[in-house]
């Protein structure tokens, strides 16, 4: 199953946003005259003893309306109208290319029903496929977007979407034609129309990689990265020739059936928003070329132009299945014209039998894997991520796509793509690894805010410089600056070692100031500022993308400065901490902000003694935190467990366990309760309620039971506090935002506003 598949429907708003930017790019590109295509081959026009005209299909671009092309194909098959060649632009090249490669109409309809368009257009490798190291980026409040910062200049990707997920879909659906480089030898002779972004001229693709030809034809400027081809850079062919009638004619078609799904120009009263105006701009840029090609339709040619509803636009990809019916309907409305070219059942079967059989009738044995590594990362590191591909076993799409996604999950590459190739009599995989054009150095920004009850709000801004791939094993370092109520500076160096780069050493230097609030009987009695300088070094092993085991030591020098109140229940003025620790972590959450599936768990043992690392105190502690999420449709259930225990000795106040706040006994102020032991179990239910200002929105309720204790004998559910909350949240580009109200027994309540991770 491709990474873009999902059972649930998602909103197309992000795709709309990307299409908006793509259309703006089109505005900067002059519409050019089409290039002269090379002559093609449009079948023989002979079926058995029956002479007939050669019929070519010209499929236009039009985004989500491209489902209509599938409907037309369905109707032509039912009417037994032969198709001798296909020329397609953009979505027309996608549908036409898949069909020419040997995919059935049923398979095309299944693709439309099952694809997750948001994932495809957002270029998202499922979070569970990301490396564990990259998942840890989510622990901070830095935004996911990382522009390049190289040679003192900000660099952006050449396209908002790198097309990784789309490449996997195209590779899967063109698999039957793997190894066929001459597009005349496909089940139906085929041409894809792209455009050279440097000149604006049409480029007709008739040979090479079918998958790359389709990908080039649909590469909407600024939205999808262009495709390198010979000396050119190819983008969506719609800017030069959106309805390739002339190409079908050049291929030798006697009769052209043209399917025009491009949008008509809107009337003045219909232009009511920026999206309306942008859509009109796109239509203006492509309309001239469409009209020019339509004028080439003569004599017995047939034009099919579906009458779409006004609310079905080119970016409504979640409604693409509806467009199939529009295409089928318009073809049947022209049934009388089309039936002039219908074959009798016997002749039609002869026509079908005469078409070339796709090369891959069954999945081949993978006899070799050839890695074309254009990055600076060692081949051994990449092969470790792709170790699920087994030499000598039949090619299995799910396994290949998972392996490709795990390599891409290192987030060092612009694309990782595969193709089936031959070397003599052997069949294998060629996997191409393309580094990011805007890397390897990145800038990230972030913002966090939280307030609860009557406690002062905490606000912070962050900037981080990340330098990746400093050596073939994938070493990196990051410097992060935070300004605000809790300023900090962190320098983190991560260096893998070993041939597979699964072992690592990580020194971290950190200096920060944090707030420490002291409560007595639920009242805030003191506010202090802790200033800490810490150094930590750990060694561990990454368990590929799902977990990690590490151990190490940390040293902390701190001082306490009283801000408000008396020095009650606050750490001493000066203190030293020295700890050894061992930690196991697992993370298969699909989303860190609003998890819908997976597990997030950590278990850590830490110990301190005055004889080691010059520590002030003697104690040993166990910290366990686990969450599990499960989703049914739009409904998600999340269960949580927290158990912290002081196993030996007496910890200082800054190492006691604090509990309270949003989702951690809601109704209490942040970290209101403190003790040598803390326990909390919780259950949350939330639902995807739609979108707010283009971003996914959720609403939920929680129930929590827990407390903090100073004595082991006091730890019990009978002495626990019951709390809960109602909340709403939005997943925005700057991080998740939550607004909630919590209440705990004994009439304790608090209102919360939170920007940044909460679960």
C-alpha cells in the first residue's frame, strides 16, 4: 500500500493552497507555441480483416477534474471503441500513461478511491517511517519547515512539494511497463506533454522512463519540483499545450477524440475571492493554447467537454471520484457519434488481443539492487534502511515502498525513487538517491506559549541552525537559541558510528533559565528562577525508525534566585547535580500534535551519589511515560500512563516529581503538586471536526486520575485526584494550538491556552 493511501477522506485545503502558489508561478511564465513533436505510431487501424480509421485520444490537463478521463475510458470500452494512441498533458498524462502501461479502468477507479491526496500533495512520508532521530525534532517547539541556510543565504526548495509520495504512486502504476523505453511499444502508444520552464516550449516525451515522463508532465511550477531531462528542466505541460490534439494527429490518428476538462473563464460576478481570481488567472494562461488545439479538430473528430458542477474545481481532489461520472456521462451523451467507430464483439476482442502485453505479467524475482547514490551519505547507511528488500525474493510493492520511505525518512534527500531494470537476463531494482537542493544546512524557527489558571504565562521564541550530513555516516550538529520567559542556548552534536550508523554518541551542552513555582495547599507562595549550566554525553543505539536505547552521564550546576515570595519549597541558592542514566524510548505515533495511531513510550532510570560527578545528593529514580492512540474514522481514543518513583534516597526539590496542568490533572496549575512519587492515568477522546483557516481542527474531552506523594505507602488510587478537561485544537504551521478548560475535584479549575506540543 502506498504511503498516500488512507481509509479516511481528508480536506483538500492544503492542496488548494499549493495550487494557488502554483498558479502564481504560471503567471510568470509566458504561454509558448508548441514544439514540433516527432512523428509517432498510432496503431495500424486494422483489426483482423476489418479496415478502420486509427483513433487517437487527446486528454487535457485539469487537476481533480481528471477523473473524467477515467469515465471516458470506461464508456469507450463499453461501446467497444478501439483506442490506437493516447496523448496526454498533466492529469491527462497520468490517466493516459497508466492506461497505456496496462492498468485497467477498474484499477484507475480504485486508485482514485483509496489515495490520500493531502499526503500526496504535502510530500509527507508517514511519521512512523521517519528515522527516530528526526522524530525527536518534534520534541521541541520548532516548526517542521526548514529552509536552507548555505553560504550565508536563505535557500528554498525549487518546488513546495518534492513529489516523493507521488513518485511512489507513479512507479507502482507504471510497473507493468517497466523496462519499456519506447512508448510506441506500450499497450497503447503514448505521448506525454511537458514544458521546458526555461523557454516555455512544449516538450513531447516519447521514450525513456514512463514514470519520469508522467511526473514531468504534471509538475505544476512552484508546487511540484521540476524534472531534469537532458539539458532541460521540465514542468507541467499545461503552460504550453493543455489539450494535445496536434500530438495525437502527429502520432497518425485519423480520428481524434479530445477530452477537454480545462475550466471555462468565470463571469465577473463569480470572481469573489483570491482563489477565484487565481483560478481565473490559470484559466487565462492555458485557454489560448486550448482554443488553438481545439481548432485542429475537423471532420469526424469528436470533442468531449464534461459539464462539471460549478463547485467541482481543479483542486477538489477528494471529489475526483465524482468527476469519473461526469466523464462517463458526457461520453454517453455523444454515444451516437462514438458508435460510428464501435467494433462488433468479435472484432473488438481481436483488437484487444492484438495490443502488446505488458512486460510484467507477474512480479519478477529481485536478483540485484543497484544504488545510484548522489548524496554524501554512505551506501552502507542507505542499505541498512532498505534492508527489507531481499535478493532472490519476488518483488513486493509494499516492502519496497516501506524501504524507500525509511531511507527518505532520514530527511536528507529530495527524492528516493526506484525503477525495475534489467542487466542481461537478470531483473532487479535501481534506487536513485537525490540530495536536497537546499541543504545540507537549515534554519528553523519556533514559538511557544502557555498559560494556566492564575499562573503567569510563559512565552518563547526560538531559532535553530542545523548542519546535517557533515560526514558519510550522517553526523550533524544543532545550535538552538530561545528568548523569552525561559531563555536557553543548546549545542547538540550527534555522531553515528559503525558501518550501519545505528550506534551513536551525542554530547549536549545547555544553558537555560526556568521558572519554578512553589505551592502550599494549592496556593502559589513563591516564584523563583533557576539558572542551570549542564553538560551531558550519551552513547546508544537507534532501533531504526521506531526506538532507541541510550545511556550516559550528565552534570548540572545551578543557582536559585527568588523572584516573588519567601524561600519556601524552592531549591537551595546553589546546587550541583551529577547523574548517570539509562533510557529506552519507542515512538510510532503518526502525528505528535494530534496522534491518531501508534505508541509513544519512555522508561528512564537515573541515579546520583555524592561520590560520582561531584553531586550534592544521593538518590535513584525510575520514570515511565506511555501513550497509545487508536482511531476509527474521525474518532480517536488516547490512553496515557505516567509513573515516577524515587526508588532510593531523597531527591532535591528540582528532582522531585511535579504534576498538574493541561492533560496532566487538568484543573490544576502547571506543576502544582510535587512529591517523591507521581502517578497519573488518563483517557482522551477527540474528533476531527473540520478545518479552521485551512488547518485541521479537533475537539475532545479527557479524564485523568493521579496525584503526587512523598511516601511510597501513600501511593494509591484511593488517594488520587480525579480531573478532566474539554478542549479544542488546531494544527497550524507554527505548531498545535489548544484552548481548554479543566476541572479537578475539590473545586479546582483552570483555563488553558497552549501553543506547542501537549500530548
